C-alpha cells in the first residue's frame, strides 16, 4: 500500500484500457481561498465499476464529486469523461461533463410533477419512445418500492420515499457516470438495505458506472467494486478489496470485533 497522502498516478493507457475508461482524473486540485480541499487527485474509473470513496467528514469527498461533475471549477487538473474532456479552466457548460449525474441526500424533486412524471422526466427530455419509457419507469418504480406511489405529488411522500424517487430518477436516465453522495444516508435501515440491493441488481443487468461516497463500511462493501479513502484532500486508491478491508483506518476490523464482543456478551 502506498503511504497515505501519496498521489496515485495511473499507468499509461493501452488501447484496450482507453476504450474501457469512463472517467480519468489527473492532478485535480481545488482551493477555496487559502484552504486546499483536494490535493493532486488522480483516479480512473472504468465502465461498469463503482468506486466507493470513504473518509471523515470535511475531507473533500463531496468536493471531488462536484469537481468531476462540473459543479465547481478546480484550481488545476484535468477531468476526462469518456470521449469528452475539459481543462480545469474551461467553462463547465462546455466541458462535456453533462453526462455525469449528481445525487446527494437532498431529493430535489419537481414539486408540481407526480412521482411517475419525476422519474420519467429525463427520458422525456431525451425523447425516448413512450412504450420504452413506460417499461423502464414502471420497472424502476417497482424495484424501488414505489409502484403504488406513481400518482402522488412529492408533498404527499415521506422523506424516505422522496429519496427513493430521486434515486429512481437518477438510475432510469442511465447516465454515463453516476456521482452518488451518500444517497441513502437519510433512509431507515431496512429501506437503505433494499436500495443497496437494488443498486447491485441494476448493475448486474445494465451498465452502471459510479463514484459512490459513503461513511458506512457495510454499504461500501455491498455496493463497491473498487475502493478509495479520502483524507485531508488526498485520495488513496486501494489495490484490492482485501487491502481496503484490512486497513485499520477504514474500521472493518473494529466493527467485526464489536459484533464478536456483542455476541459473546449475550
């Protein structure tokens, strides 16, 4: 494992790697005034991968997602999404990053649209044929437990239901890259587990590429195919799932020990 704080420099791309790469970030640095939030971040996410990023609050995880998604302008570095690319100084509207979709804990639904219309919104904008649109929307509503809520407006839903609608709207659009900022953190444990399972099922039947930020170790191991840890603006990429699990900074071993102690005390 590289020492914490060491930048992870990706090797030169072969033609096969170049085809499979969905996202490449090189030397990404973000500064707000005198504070440096991201420090020379390097990462590669290939098609079909879910890169889970863990780390303490305030370490730069959300800033990374927003920089990749074009919601803030980095101080330096380069973001390449599939065939689109953008220098850090480029206007985000022209950066080619609009095929990345950002989702956080806030549902941000269209309050005047029903659940069904909210979920179908991106497909209608893409002019997906009505039959295909209906099939895709109904499928994702059933998978997220919203089949009976389709005609309701957002104000008629619970907080957890709103978050499920936002997630359904994000995945049904099939963006090239999903940027997921603790999307299930506001949900109760059962609903959260259901959506984690749905996410994995969806990934197994349809191409889904994502960076998934979470504080929850179990969620990370459930949804992740690749793993990283952010600390004070540095991104540490793990070479394997096992390396992620055995790093004391992640806390997997501590959680395992907690449950061992809990069972022993019963």
